[in-house]
């Protein structure tokens, strides 16, 4: 029973942390409610399968897969190319669908060549700290916007939503710190359920919109047609794959350290296996016309909050997610989860990540070198977040998606600075 309850909590967390990306992408491509629901179904289905594959034959860590933010950015960029480089949104989506396949093959090649294992050495405590802090800072704005009901520029703050979000945040913190184990362990699930009820009472919960007439509906494959060759997307896929590898390595390192330090668990390095499965997961994304997945660093905050370090509830939750996607009515219920509730609960979870980040930095023996890399990386990444994304519009899609992402830019700069410092030290 405990494993089932834990699995339900994992399923709710996976859904809550993954639902925004497919809905946002569907919006920029002008999909109607039916196509949006199907796009959401395919994406969540792939994420559930991806989690199961990683749990059984990949890195075998309780790290949920979520829509990669980098691919999210690429989808938005290519939506802007409709009418310029692509005749219709369908053509652009067909090219991006093929891009997932390119990325999957590249993942497999790099994993087989041992490149990914060597890249893991770059993620020292200083780099992991920089990555985590940039991730937290980048998402904090999104969380607060969501908690105040501000979705687009010019939107006014809704006081009812602010009140509801504050209550959900307060309930989450109280549940996380409760001395009763069953409350603290299931803090996320309890907070989401209570928060949903609060927003229903405040009349700020969306209606459940069931668009399918079928009881069971299986995800379709190659929705936008068979794969095509697109040179621009291929080049984009090369850069995105390398950056996704960095993201994956950071997420794995954070979870490994958490399991070792807080739960005193022995962790076997299965980075290479995880890399192979990431390649397979991207191939599945291409086949099912979904968004490419990536291990989510926030999983460490979730595990640290709930104390559920066991892989079994994670497997149960991932299995539930896969089964749920076959039932359009259930998917419609999850799609009606008030966004501010998800943002408030995730905000509370990410406060744990700040503590983890500083614990990482404390482990670095070369304090002076670490501080230098962190300072330059953070200043570059955070400063980049203040540059309007429209300013990158004239750049090639690859550069636009990378340079407009402060998380990736800052992390890369920190790696370069630290590696140059190490090189200079060795020469002296």
C-alpha cells in the first residue's frame, strides 16, 4: 500500500512538472483543443516509458524524465519560422519530429564512443553548484508568475490566485516539515490535492474538458508524416544533444550525491547505460511525435523532500503514468490541474535544491578556483536572463536557442573558466 501511495505521488509530480511544455508548444503552433490533448498524451506517454527504461536498464536512479527545456525553446523558435522557412505548422513539426530521431542516433553514437563518460569529469562540485543555482534562478521567475496568475505580458495580478498560491505554499512547507512520517513523505501529493480543492473554492480551477469520445485511445506514431531530412534541424540536433548530455550528467550527479549523503546508499555509476537509454528515449519521441525528454534535476528536491529514495515507488508512478495516457478522460482531469497549484508546490520543492547546491560547493577542495568559475558563470548566466529573447531573433536557430538560455550559457562559461584554470595550474 505504501508503494502504491508513493507511486501515485510520483505520478502526480511527474504530470504536474511536465504538463506545461506540451500545452505551451501546442499554443504557439495554433493547435486546437483536440490536437493539444493528443500532443499532451503522446508526450506524457513517452515520458512514462522513458522513466521505466531508465529505472530498469538505464541509470537506475529515481529521476523523472521531463520535456527538455532546450527542445521547448527550439519548438518555439521553429514556430516563428512558419511562413518563412516552412509553409505550414505541420511541415515545421515534421522537421522537428525528425530532429528527435537525429538526436537519438547521436546520443547512441556518443555513448558507444565513450564520450559521455569522459564528459562527466567536467561536472565538478563548482560546476554542479553553478548549474543548480542558475536552474533555480531561471525557474524562480516562472514559478512566481504562475503563482500570481501572470501568463503573458500585460496580464494583471489576480489576488484570488495569489491568496490560493500562498495557502498552497504554506501547506506544502508545513507538510514537508511535519513530524508525522506519513505526512512529510506524501507532502507533495497532499499539497496538490488540498491546493486543488482551495482553487475550486476560489473559482479559479479550470473545467475538465474531455475532447475524445473514446474510452481508450492509444498514442499514434509519426503524426506529422514519415521522417524527412532537414539540414538545419540536423545541425540544431547536434548542439542540442551535447547540451542535453550536460543536463543529464548534472541531474545524475545531484541525485547520486543526495543518495550517498542523506540516505547513505551505495550508488553504482551507470552513466553510460543512462546515456544509451536517453538515445532510445529520443528515438521514441520522434516515433510518437512528442517532445524530447531529459532527466529532471528537480527530482533530487522531490526525493529530499519526501524521503522516498527507493526506486520501487518511482517505477509504480511511471507505470501509472503510462496507463493513464490510454484514457483520455483521466488525461483531461490531469490537464485541469490549476497551474498555480503546480507552481506553488514546485517552488517549495526547489527551496531544497538551494541547500543541495551549497552542499555541493562545500565539497570542492580548490576553493579559490571554484569561486572564480562560479562567479563568472553566475554573472554570465544571470545577466543573460535579462536580455530579451527577441534580441536573438536574427541569429541562426541553434545560436538563438543556446545564447538565449542563461542556464546553458552560464554553465558552459563556468566549465571553460574552470578548465582553463586547471590547465594554467598544471603548466605552472
